[in-house]
């Protein structure tokens, strides 16, 4: 029994070595037709990592031929399956541009968008691929509104949109925490203008008020009243927009402090004016 197992193992090793040798022979010295045939076979078997080098060998020789449409699609899909999303995004985009009437166009459009989504970075770094993914998903949603993948496309689109919103929000919030209140106010105003339906809007309006509050309370006497009145305006907008917010209570305490400070400031200014006269 042990001898039979050893024999089976030896035959398996010989078979695998032979297969590997045959693969490299076709890859390195095979004719283009052989490479294409083996690549397609490996693609169908799900051996995408081995299929890709063969497809790359025949892309050039089949340029301008009918087979190139299928080759470009299969190399893009193979790259996606092995999680090389940078390469799959490149090939899917190229496929879409080259074959706008292909029967595979809808699937390619979705996988192109998802490829960009998979390589899109976290919100704290450059968002070029995020913008590409958003554009690709929006294009898919517009072109294929009845597709069974629209719901998934919308989910990815919303997630990427939030990622961009969070980046802008965190930049503005950083200004607040580092006490650059004028910059924080401007950044939160820009955020609210550019992200009208954002789930972060409540926090953005809140931090705009807090920035205005801190700026006013720490301002020179001649600027204090005007800036504190701006803080009250920011509060009024927050209260109108989110009347049920749990932040209202603490903000009202700040408003009480603002009213006291404005009253005190006005008295000091009047006294200074009288002394000057």
C-alpha cells in the first residue's frame, strides 16, 4: 500500500513538472495562437494568475483583430480576480473605450468602477482614485438604471461620497482644534455649501458655531461684539436646521455666555468712549 502511494505521488510530481514545463514553453517560445488558446483555457479553469502573462504576450500581435475584444476583457477580468485592481481598472477602462457596443460592456463598466473603488485610499490621503470611482459608478448608474447591480453601485457611491465628505470635515475640524478659528469657520462654510445632504452637516454646523464662539470670546475688545453676534447667527442656523439635536442644551449655555460678554463689552466700550471725551 505504501509503495502504491509513493508511485501515485511520483506520477503526480512528474505530471505537474510536465505541465509546468509545457506552460513555460508556450509562454516563452509558443506561437501566438498557442498562447491565446492556453490563456483562454487557463482563464476558464480559473487559473487567472497564469493566464495573465499569456494574454499580455498576445495583446500586441492581435491588435486590430476581432479576437482582441475578448482578450482585453479576459485580461481585465483576470487582473480583477487576482486583486490587481490597478491593472484591472486600466484594462477595463481601455475595453470600455475601445468596444462601446460590446455585449460585455455593462459588466466591464461595473468592474471598472469597482476596481477604482478597491484602490481608492482612506479619506486622509490623495483622493484621485476615489473621484475616478465615483465618476465610474455614477456613469454605470446612469447608463444601466435597471441593472441588478445598481443597488450595489449606489452603496459604493455613497460610501465614497462619505469618504470625501469626511476628508473635508476633518480638515476643517483640525483648524478648530489648532485654534485657527477664522480658517475653521471658512472651511466649515465651504463644507456646508459643497456637501448639502451630508450626514456630517449637524457636526459641521456645530463646529462652525464653536469656532465662531471661541473666535469672538478671544477677540480684541473692538472686534468682540461683532464676532459674538456672528456666533449667535451660527447658533440660530443650527437650531433651525436641527431643533431636536442633543447639542442644543450646551450651545444655549454658550449663548448665555455670549450675551453676558456682549453686554460687558458694550459697557467697556462706552466707558472708554466717555473717558476719551
